[in-house]
């Protein structure tokens, strides 16, 4: 062959090979995990194919205070902390790490929160840089679970929560501070209250509030804001009371639960007591969602009460669009989700069917500051939110609203979950944890009135724990039931020891499941396992991590190369082939 033609052909082959390598790398990291719920709509779905749960590829401790945090004087040994989603960007992982000093659950602000970049070097996940933030959570009180510190990735930057309602913009490559945005001034009584959300244009959004620190949960809030920072650094914000419509005002009367001993209601015609509602403000740990049209969705409540919650739709210029109430939208209380009136676990004889026992009015989806639920925008523009309800064995309700704010339907689990969306064909499904708790009583904490066991004589029977997939109408498509009864611990030498002590299995502790391109659902359980569940509700595989524990509610995420990122006992686990 002519030497010139041979060289040309060789160069062409080299270019093709390099192109194939580049294409392969691009495809491998085609879908990363940059924020809470994966994307601006919080759908929890990746276009990457998840790897098999064969091997623990990395095990890194990010919270050194776990043993103190679950100490007996904090309650019953549960780990009452919310943690960041592992954020994945190609070969890099960004994660919350805690340092400083832990004193007690009531003084959690003594700790220091850091954002750390780790990168894969061969088979090792190696630290690259660490940024220590001056962010602090709101004080203990209305939240009794430690609130979440949660960054987001946007373009070539990492946006990290800062003190006084501020945000640090860091260079991804080296962690250098590019900008420090303080749109609300320099006031230590202002707190950034949940994960930062980034939209596809690189704009970021978050909630903030200013507390009266002389009595933060007893006195009204001083201010609360939805904040927007554009990719170019332009800051804007609006008070919650100005972006909402039709909410209860600070001096209006809001109902609270009966204070008399159960059974409830005290009489069939009893009217619930009321207190002043106080000003509207964001729920703690809420990440705003952004729809395809730029509409911003967030969650609000009146400061003094939990039964007056709102799904808030806001235009991109932070003007009000609509506000949908969660108060009185349900009707499945007495005689429906709990045993019949006048029987153990039921409402008082004669109570009206459907009312909430503790208020004798139509039940409400409640906004608890211990939750980490955030709104999810479905493909049809409707919005889902996981709310709390006590009267159905503390399972809560997932509430579903149309794109115009009309209440559509509900599902009987919603406590502390941001559901995921699985799109298939011309429709979609909703995937959520579905815990049917035991040991909590139907609607009250009096063991005589509300026996903690779920027996065959009541609608809540039996105690059991599912990952459930729902239709857009929130009807069940399939369920996967966790049947593991073994409480296991990984020993320092790597061996695993187990005790058969959970006859009803373990609850799912995932608060934001992840779904891969094939519809496989990834979720972590309090039994210490990370599960991969096929469409149809069959087990693909599971892998044990560290410890069966009264676990923190944590999210799962998927890297662009299909590695799975999960959390257990203050450890970051990476699992794959």
C-alpha cells in the first residue's frame, strides 16, 4: 500500500477509536445526579442503567457522631437525622460531611457542616477538596430530627448552603469560592431551611425564614422567603405571605387537636379548639420544584399549626400563581382507615364517618418539620406531595394536585417521602415507600384506647412494609413486600452476624427512591440492605451494608455509569458490579 494512504488510513482508525472512546465516556456519564430528587421536578429517575448490586465499592463515614446521635437519651436509639443526597457528576461525587463537636440533639448547631468532593481513582473514591460552611440548622423544637444540609450542582459550580440565609457558589474543580450570595442581609436569625434546587438554565432556588430566637417555636416568625439566584448572579426574593393566595392570616383562628383524653371526638358534635395561626412560612427540609414552564412549587404552613399546609405555585418572577390548601381535603378518618366507632382503636361511638378523630372535622394533610418531603412535578404537570396524618397509624397521605391547584386524589402513605416518577409509553407511574407501621396505635398514643398491635379486626391489619408503584390515579399497580426478619450487623472484620428478631420485617427508610432506565427501583431499608426491585414488584437483588438500625431517612442516587449510592449508619456506600 502507498505509505501516504497507509498513514491516512491509520490516522482515520485512530480518530474513529478516539471518537468511540469519547462517545463511550459521554454515554457512561450521560445522566448524573445533581440534586435532591435528581432533577428540577424531583422525579428521581435516571436514564442510566443501574449496575448489579454485587459489590460494595466504597464505604466512607461522613457522620462521625452517629453513636452519640442515637444514644438512649435522644429517645429510643433511632438516628434522628436527615442527610444530603450523594451528588454525582461524571467521575466525581459531592457529599455532606460533618465535623466540629456534637453536644446533644437539642444543641445540634455545635456541629460544622462541610461539602466534600471525592473522585474515583481506579477502584478508590478519593477526597479532592473540602469546604467548611457556616450554615446552621434551625434550632431544635418544631423539628426534633436534625434538619438537612443540602447542596446542588449547576453547570461548573456547586451551590452550598451558608449562614444567615446565604449561598456559596464554589468551583467544582477546586472548591474555590466564586461568589457568596447574601440576598437577605447578614442576620444570624435567618436560616436556609432545605435543599437548594437548580433548574435547567442554572438558576437556583431555596426557602429561608427568620425566627424570633427568644422563643423560635412559640412566637411568630419575623419573615420567610422564597429566594432565586440566576446563573448570572442576580438575586431576587419574595416573602411567603406575598407569593400566596387564600392562606390563613397570622391572627386567624386555626384548629388544633382535642386536649381531653381519648377516645375522640369527645362527643359527635364537638368542635376542635383553636389558636392563632401565625404567619405562613416554608416547611423545614423542603426543596422547591420547578416545572417545565418555569413554575416554582414549594410547601408552606402557618407557623403555629400543622393542619394548615399549602402547595404554593409561583411564577418565575416570584409573583403568586396559585395556592392550594391541604386543610380538610381528606375524608377517610373515623370508620374508614381505622377500626369501627366504639371498638378498640376506633373513634368514639356515634362519630361522623370520615372525620379526623382529633378535630371532628375533615382530615388535613399536615406539614411536620421533621419530614423531608418535597413536591414532585409529574409529566402531566400535576404535583405530588407526601404529607403527614396521625389517624391512619401515622402513615400520612400522599396528596395529588392538578397543574391548576385542584385536589385530585390521595394515597394512604405520605409520611416523609418524595416519591419518584417512572415514565413509560404515554403514561407514568408513581413509586413510593408504603410502610404499614406497627406499635403506634391507630390515632392516639393511649394503649387502652388505641392498642398498638394491628389485629385482624381492624382495617390496618397487618403490620407490613412495601415499595409500591401507583397509577396517576394513585391506584396500586404492584407492591414489593420486605419479608426479611433478620437484624444484622457487619463486624470490623467484614463478617455479618444476624439475629431473627423482627417478625414483621423492617420499614423502608428511603425518603427519595431512585429509578434507572429500565424502571428498576432502588431503595434502602432499616434492615441495612439496599434493594433493587424490578418492574412488576420482584426482587432483582439486595446487598447488606452496615447495620439494621432505627435508621435516618435517606435518599438513594444513581451515577451516570450506573453505580448506586446509598447511606446507612452515617456511612456513604457505593455499590456496583
